[in-house]
């Protein structure tokens, strides 16, 4: 099997960022007023801010992800923010579940953790560069 061309690798990176952007936006929408009116925190980070405030955070990070879909130079920042937010949610749900009576928060932690680990694995497999993000200095658009 022949290795993918640089253009195909770059396209694959863009698709990967798009998938993470959609997942991040979906989480933001799930916290939107009218979608949820929950006021009781489900995990530690929801004690820091309300679910509606987290809605804004998730949607802003998704907007950075959308920029990363079309602008390769923004991909490292977009990936860092999106994966960092998912990792924070994983840790928060897992910690809440293990240390307090967080119920089945560990199930949510698995989902967030799998997103992070699969993204790290997928982008890390690309020969395009660190984390699979094609270097912005390359002129192969």
C-alpha cells in the first residue's frame, strides 16, 4: 500500500479537526439554556461555573476548532483547546465519581477520555508532523 500524499494527510487532519469541532459544539449546545435547565452540578467543574456558562466556553472552543478546520496554522491551538476541555471533563467526572458519590460519572469520563485518547492516537500516527498537524511552514495546500 502506498503512503498517502501530503495533500491527503493534510485533508485527513482537517477532517479530524472537524470531527472534534462537531463533538465540542454538540457538548456546548447540550449546556444551552432551554436545552438544559439543570442547576445541580454533575461533577466538579460545574461547581466552578454554571452549565450555561460552560455552554459559552464549549461553543467558543468549538469556534476556534472551526477556524482550525479551514486554517492549518490554527490547528495546534484548536486541538489543544478541544482536547484540553475534553480531558478536563474526563478528569472532573472521574474524580467526582471516585472520590464523592458521583454515581455513574465514570461512564461519562470514559467517553471524554476515549475522545482524547483516540485523537492523540490518530493525529500522532500521521507522518505530517507533531500530533499529526501538518506544519504551517509547508506550502502544500
